[in-house]
C-alpha cells in the first residue's frame, strides 16, 4: 500500500470517528461520506455506519412522538 492510499484510509477512518462522535453527542443527522466510484473494504463500513445512524434517527424520532402522545393522554386524564 503506497503513502497516498494510507493517507486516504487514515482520512476516511478519522471521518468515521468524527461522525460517530457527533452521533454520540446527539447529532443523529451526521453521516459518513461514501465514495461510490471506488468501492473497497471501508465502503461497506461507511455504508453500515450510515444505515445504523439512519435507523437510530428514525427510532429516536418515533420514541419522541410516542412520548409526546403519552404525555398528552396523561394530561387528558387529569
């Protein structure tokens, strides 16, 4: 592997780390950029992270909606 390839891998891994840190901080819209023209072993990891974050974003949104509905129902019973 030449230096150019190593630098690219390092940048991509750093970006994945950055996106995961953003998500851990609550920013669930963060996504890893994916190069579709140069598919390699890291591409599947990048896509997988994005899929997990999309699912987490959806589940979190649904949970917030359900929590709001529950609070409304509790308010109606008082």
